[in-house]
C-alpha cells in the first residue's frame, strides 16, 4: 500500500429507555412476554387510535442530553418518518427530525495514546421502536410480534469525530456508563437495549474532504463493532486502491461469517418524506422543569471516584473497578451503609463477584444479590463463625440465589468449630498419624506444619478456622520454632 | 397548470406509496398533483419570513401520560384484526431484514 489512509467514523446509537410503559400507550415494555401480549390498538397501528406521550421518556431523554453536554431544545416536536415494512404497523415511525430534544453536545474520551478528545454529539432524538419479525424456517411466511413496537428509544447521533475502533469503543463505553448511572437504560448490547450503527468512510491522510461513507448495521457486541470497522476499512481501501468508487449504502454485518453485505435495493428508496406529527402536540420544557430534571441528575462516575477516595479507605484501583459499573457502585455503597468494612466489601466485589460473573458469562449489570446478604456474610466471616473457604462457598450461593447466609450456614451446619478442646483433640490425632511431618518440623522444616494444618482442615471437613489450627500447632511445637 | 408532473415522478411516488396505478389512474394523479402544487405556489406568494412554521392549529402543549401500565393482555382482540394469525402472531409474506 503506497498511500496512507485515515478512517472517519460517526455513530448512530439507539438506546431502549427503561420506562415501565411504551412511549405512546400504556402497554408494558417488559422483555420476553409471549408474542403480542403487550399490545393495543396504538402500538399495532390500528386506524383511529391516538398516541399520548409518556412523560418519563422526555425526562430520560433530557437527562441524557444534560449529561452529555447538549443544549436542550425547550420547544421540541415529533415528526413522521414514512416507510413500509411489516414490523412497522402504522407505515410510519414517530421520530424527531426538525426539532430533536437535544442538540450540540459531546463527551470526552480517552484515546489509545493516553490523550483525551471530545466526540461531538450532533443530536439526540426520541422515537419508537419497531416490532419483531420471526422468520418461519419452513413456511412461506414471517410472523410479527408487536410487543417491542412502541418501546421508547433515544437515538444519539455523533459527529464524525472518531478515527479508530478503539475510539469508537471508548465512546460507547462512556455513553453506556452515563446512561446506566442515570438509570435511563441497562444498555445491554447483546439484548438489543443498546445498538450501534457505524457510519464509516476512508480518505487519504491529510485530505480535508470526507470520502463516501457506508452505514453498517446489526452490530451487537463490542467485538462485532471492532471487527466490522476493521473489515469495512479494509474493504473501502481495497476499492479505492483498485481505482473504484465506494458506493453510499447500508450494509448488514453477519457475525458468524464476519463480513458485511449491502442491505437495501432500489425498491426501498430512502425517501422518508418526514412531516410534523399531527397526532402529538408540541413539547415545551419550561425553565422550571429543566431545572428540576437537572437537580435530579445522579452523582456521575468522576464525582463518585473523588468521593470514594475521600470517604473510604480503599485503593484507587478498587475505586476504578467499582465505579466502572453503576450496579457494583450501588451494591458497594449499600453494603457499606449496613456497617460492613469498605475494603472487605470491595474485595468480595472485585475478586469473587468478578470471578463468578466471568464463569457464568454474565456482566456486572446482571448482579442480582442483595447488599443485606453480603453484609451478613462479611459479619459471619469477621466473627470467624465461618472460615474463608466456607465463606466463598456461601458467597457463590448468595451470588446465584441471594440466599440468607445466616440461615444457610445454620441449616447446613457450616459454622466453624471454635471449641478449642475439640480442635486440639483433632490436631493431636493428626500429629499422631503423621510422624514424618513431625520429624521434619523437629528437624527445623517449619513448612511441614502447613501440611498438618491441611490435614486437620480435611479432618474437620473444612469447618475450622485455619488460623486457630495453626496457633494450636505452633503451641504444640513451640520448642522447635 | 403551471406544474407538470412527469411520468417518472408519478412512477416514483407510486413506488413510495406502494400503489400500482393503471395508465388512466396515472394521468388523473398527474393532474391532481399538478393542481395541488399550483395551489402551494399560490400560498408561497405570501411573505412568511419571520413567521414560525405552525404544525398544530390549537395552542395546546405538553399532553402527557404518566409511566403507569394501563393495558393488560388483549392479544385475542388485537389478533382478531389480523387477516391471518399463527402462534399468537400476525402472519405476513416472508420478509427478510
């Protein structure tokens, strides 16, 4: 390759808002219901039905806009985007084109070189989601489920400010963090509550004009986004190098085959004939309302990190990991509020929780145990009612089923044996059964004591405190120490 | 009529609206659209600089619902509108994304 190229990327990110009901009707947004059980005349586009806007959608959209440094359009309106597709029962989508709720914002990201840059946000608008098409493998038809039709979305449109896959991921992570902290969405890429379309073009390094861009859809993991960007960059450079011209088109990413193909034909000309939505009246966000939304903004990550450093005696590394996920930060704060030691709470979250999440293929947002049960577990371990190994075992139960550890330990007889007399008897037995180790210890190989501790623990079926066992052994062999 | 609608335009509008028009209907549609555009031209003679575009006739703003579930499962009634149903879903001709 003789020339050097630069890749230019902008993103359109769709986020499903965490409202209880749909954007224009009182149907539930709950995920996973049987087909069409969360539908009504409004979200199935029946003639004569009228939409009424869910106030919470406006509040979530505005709060995301405020958190991403946007200007809030205090007079905004909805528009109709017209197109035919079976997942869109009205033959139009209610969206915002002319006066979106948020404009001209941006977020700061860290670049791979360790610097910082701002990715501009062109606008954020509110709109409704479409239904879901299920393709009948054998038949000549497709099935439509409108449970998702009318679920509120915001679309966050960035400026073409990103120059690499790493910057794209950093931008998405930043958005996800902000939105999760707001509680406006859980932002799960794999479940579709956050979706990113990648607009990408390449140009010769130093050129001032943008090249022709393509839009790639159906990217549902950070890995897919990274691969699609690499793949599309190479494809466009190949076309240019061989003297061709990149065609402006929408492409669909195939995650299993790891390549993209063009999606639309001339039959779906992209001419949406937007016009103001006549069924919905304008939204006027008064200064008071805007101030009210601002006053309810949560503490974001940077502020949280600073406060943790001030308030809790835990390392910066811990703070970084815990505040990296709103869910972990919430559990951390709630457990500490119940009187648990911050460093101990942090350890359970960073070590065991992370380990189990990884093992179960889950993300921190999936954590479902209660702070109460973690606080109880820490208390049981502190009082040496259970030893560390048992604590880990009990924690796995809390992690999976949120069991009450006090009850669980009592029911399963997992309490550590702290009766010294009983322990001593077992230690004596172990000493008698392992003359070789005793010889070693007497010969100065103190390490052999570890073996005796292990044997005692085994004899006690793990229900002893290793520290106490160690102390008893040390006492026994004190003349050789 | 000042505005002449071409065959290509009427063809294109037909595709967008998913309408299959007979030759006769096309001629009629061309005439109707032309006179509509003439009327728009007439309106455009007015100087509207500095006037906010109006999308609603009544000065009503902020009509909202609270975020409370009010609809239950009404699938049977909803599906009774479907020309064809299967497995609790609307049946449509095979469609790919």
